[in-house]
C-alpha cells in the first residue's frame, strides 16, 4: 500500500511503468562467450537494437548491470514524438536546414517504426495517436513560438500555430501543434521485443556490469566479475557510456533530472500531449492506470546534483496540477535522468575514429523513446553495413563549431565551479541532528562525510567524494541518493552506483567506528 507524506505525495519514488513488467529474471554472465554483437544496456536503444539484429540472424548478447528496463527507459514520460520542445529553429541555426530536417525525419521514422511494430506484432501497450502541442503563455514565449513555427514551415513539418488548446484549463496566448504523434506504455512494448528475441536465441544477462572494452586484437566486453564477451561489434547503449574510449563524453554531455507525477484529476483531461515554451517547463499527457484515466505532470528540470531540496520539485508539480485541474490523488511519483549533448543532437555511431567496431548511442535529451528507437535503427544499419541517411547527422565524431566550443567551455567551467565549491563549502550539520529518513553532508572529526538515517534509525555513512573525478556529491532527499553535480553520477544511500559515469561505489564507513575514522567496504 502506498504511504503518503503530510503534503499528499507518495513517500517512495516508484515509476508506474515498472509495475508488473512481464519478463522473467535473466541470469548473470557466468562464462565467457563469443557472439556477433554484444550490446550493453537494457533500455529502449539496446533492446530495440538487439531485437532488430536477432531478427536479421545475428547472434546477440544483451547485458544490463541491473534488470532490463529499470534505467532511464523505465522512468520516461513515454511520449513518442518529433516535437521536442523548442528545437527546430535552434537546429537550423546551429547545424543547418538539411540536418535539422534529418533530425525531424529520423524521429518521425522512429515513431512510424513503433507504430508498425505495435500493429504488425499486435503489441498491447496502450499506444495512442495524439497531437502534440507546444504552448506559449507570455509575449516573450509567443515570439519564440513564432520562430519555431517558421522553422516547421521551412522543414515541411505537419503543424500550425493555433490560438487555444483542447486543454482549455491552460490559458495560452498561442500554441504550435504537431499532428499525429503518439504515446504508449514503454515497458509493455519493450517486454514484447525482449520475449521475441529471447525466443529466437538472443542471450540476455542481467546484473552483469560491463566495465571495459578491450579492442587490442579482438573486441571484448569485460565484466566486473572477470568474465568477457568477444564480439565482432559492441554497442554501448548504457545511457551514460560505461566506456568512453578517448571520446571525452563526460565533457560533451551534461545530466539533467526531471520529475513526474501520475495523478487522478478532478477535471477531465481532453487528450493530447502538451509542453510549455516558458520556464519552468510543464509537460502533460494522459495515462490509464487500473482502468482509470489519469494525467502525467512532468517538469522541474535541473542539472543533476544542482537542484534545491528535491521534494520541492514534486511539490511544485503538485501545485501546478492542483491549480490547473484540481487533484484527487497523486498515485505515483518518480524522476528521470537525461543526458544532453552540446548541440542537443544524440551521439550515435563509432565511439572514436580508431575503434570502428565499438558503436555508441547516448544523449537522447528528454526524448528517448523516439531518439532511442532512431538510434537502434541506425546502429543496426551500421552493424549490417546497410547505408543510413542519418549517419552523418548523429555521428559522435562531429564537431559543430557553433554551439560546440562555447558550450564545452561553459559546461566545463560549470564542472570546475562545482568541483571547487564542493571542496570549500564545509557543512555544519552533525550526525546527532539527523532526523529519521533524513540525509545530509556532515562534518565528522573535521572530515566531510555523507550520512543517512533510515526509518529504523540505522545510519549509513559514505565518503562524499565522487569516484569519477572527485567532485563532492550532495543529498537528494526525494530519491534518497547521493548525486554528483559534475557529470551526473548517482549513488544509493549505501554508496552503490545507480548512474554512471562513476563505476566504483562511494567509500563506506562503519559509523560506530567513526571515532577512529576506520573505513569498511561493507556491512554495519
Ligand atoms: Fe564526474 Fe562525479 S560524475 S566527478
């Protein structure tokens, strides 16, 4: 039974998409193996690639460090659309009209692919065609929207400016509609693909953490437990790449978190998918939960580890929902982490110029369902050697000078700023001041430590220095995790890695022995 806090929000963060996923548990990798294609990452890009390649007769192994679908794909809003907020005017400015058009078409083809799969394979996944609306509520936003509408015209996008929304509870000044987009239930859809490829002989390994790729003579994925998979091609689809080669991906992407509520509303939601032009972003779509129509209320994005008290983001969404529709009950709350490249176009293709057999797909921004599917279609063509018209748009080897250099400097200045800030800001909280279910950075004997007191009163103490490149992590109260402000690594309150690029857990301390500041690797 869901427990609620005094503000009416569920106490635990839990994604609706992960309720009742219809998949068996898969074993971890216990022996070395040789396959045609090894794929690391059991989200939409990895699973769709594995499915497509298996269908084409390749021997595939799919690995996940957790269980399939429990990463970003299990925490999405699950809009399947090429309307990615305000993007096309910016893309035309930065990468030119031809590539901007390719971005649109790649995403539209991804939507069409999903629709074909649903229809041809009869996948029951609540797939619904919906129009998508980008709306402006201020004069400044109207100006941006009009520029975006002009970009739609130039790119031949099926859309138009309109004066009001079907969702009349939001008073808008203008809106830009993109017709015939879609929404679905992502884990129902992907579970079916997993079942089909497993039946055709694909190897699937869960709880198998890939830690390195060795490309000396043959390409091999090395796992934490000392096993390896040899493969002609390796696809890195692990959200943040578990392996960067010399591609400097940490410096070319940043991580952003956003928040989602699934709520019963007093007013009826008319259908359609919505996203605001203005800040803070508000994104909406319907969802059917246990036969009841509900609304997903999404927004409050911020760089990982750089937000305020994370529960405030959920409260802001709840306030917006109350004001807009009146809320009967918030049934689920969860959050998502997305990776954003410097030019906002995903990286899909060879990881570096000198490692042609290792391909990567990452940086889908907040639009992983369409971008992730587009990635799988492109990766499949790169493996089979079939030409793909989108390869030059998405290649990670690109350097788009316009947003590139400036944003590298800004993003890395931000990282340096966070690194320095974390080292000089000393906390004044004490262990004894921690309440039940509270975490904080505290000082113990002059040293900075992270502590969390669980509901039973057990205390978990970790070293707050991120194991990636040494920034200081901060407490995320809504998810009960330690989040790094530099490149978005996240750790559980016990210090285990939840999201990379960090690979190694935070150092843990036995708090009973902290008088001597004695570290222990496990157990309390
Ligand atoms: Fe890079 Fe923490 S994620 S220092």
